[in-house]
C-alpha cells in the first residue's frame, strides 16, 4: 500500500512567523508511483555534490554544513523516502531501492557524475550506487557511514555486534528545553557540544497548541531502513571514509560526576572501539581506492562535532578530482 500523507508540507505545524534561514531552494522529485522526495538545492559553483542524511534525519540536517561547501561545489541534499516531507512506500528492492531513489534524482537534476556524501545509513546508498553504477559517481565520502551495511566482505565485524552494544544515554530534554526550538538547540549544545539546525528539529517535532514542542514524529521509513540489506564487497571509485576512533559520546559524559555514567561510558567504548577499528582496518587494507581518516573523539555526527577537520579533509581529497 502506498502511503502519501508525508507529502503534505510541514509548514502547517510551524509558526507562521518563522522562516528557514538556510539559502536552499526546495523542490520535490517523483522517484516512483506516488512517492516524491524532498530535494534541497543550496546552489554553489563547481562539480555537483549530493548530501544524504543518516537514518531518521532529513536533508535539513545539513543546512549549516552545506553552506561551507558551496564555494567549491554545487550542493544538493535529499530527504530519504519515509522521513520529513518525503513520501513513502517500502522500496521494492531493499537496500538498492534506496540507491535507485538517489539515481532517479540524479537523472531528474541531469547530474551525470556527482560526489555523493552520506552520513550513517546513507553509506548504504553510496555503496549501492557505486557498486552498480560507478560511472555515475565522481567520488564518495562516508561520514561515519562505512559500517557493514556499506561494506561487508565477511572478514570483519557483523552489524549485530554493533547493534548489541548499548551506550549511556543523555538525560532527555526537560519541559524548559521544550519551550521552543531555540531552547531545544541549546539543550543539544549542552549535552553534545554541538547542535542541529533549527529546520531539522522542526522536521522532527510537532508544536502543541500552547506553542511548546510536542513529541518526536514517528516516521514510517524506520521499518524499511535495513530491510533487504546487501553485502557490498567493493568500493570501485575514490572514497574518503571518516570514523570516530574512539568515538565521542557528547560533553555530558565528560562533564558527568555520576560514577555509573562514567563507568558505563568506559565499558561501552572499550567494546565499541575495537569493532570500529576492525572495520576501518578491513576497508583500509582491502580497498585501494579508499582513504580512511580516524578522528579521535568525533561523535557519530562527525560533520557536526568535527566540522573543520571534516571540511579540510574533504577539500584536500576532492581537490584531486579537478
């Protein structure tokens, strides 16, 4: 059954006096029957660069990061089916179905070869496209996105090993943090050391009648993200891969005086770090087209926690394409 309700714009949930400060132009591209995806275009000069968000996020999560790239690239962002304002129907071919959505948008925008940049589960789309259509890709950038859903030759850790680990969770936002979207941004700054663009937060939460923020939206796309996952065993194009080793958990852990929190964090990282290092080594040793960058203390949202380092490495790596 095709669910098209998500095609309804979210502006009705937002105060009329708020205007997205990002410079992007928004359009919707039909990728299959009754499924339209939101595409953001920040403009810019140079070769095309397409940003793919992680699971649960929309293209608006890149609003601030994208603005740092437009001097060198023409920057686009895609909101995956089933999230934000994009429509939804389960992809017909699992993991490759999400890759096909990106290809459909490249076709609609008439982008013959593009740099694809994916965060988290976005690495699945990167590997799908590069494996099947390497001629459509100039280069790939994996932002903490090269886990087994993006590369798995059977010699590294299984995805279940990552999923079975449970790290400490920050305290949830209080009623004061939910008074407004700026207050929620301050909450993330306080617990993570960085925050998300306000437009992204507005995609994820409704606003109550009293003006306070409501519960997170339950997007239908979650159920299909890892359905039909494939084992991609090669990355046949130039690729830059970022990992946080050891991964940062947010400044709330560093500032915590609770011995249980600090002990949980130490135990979690003691188990997680060797898994990430094994995956990084597997990619580094097995794929000649890949450069792996390890950033100590980088959060899973590596492009937000370590923006300057990520931008520097991307510019250096991608400058060789020109």
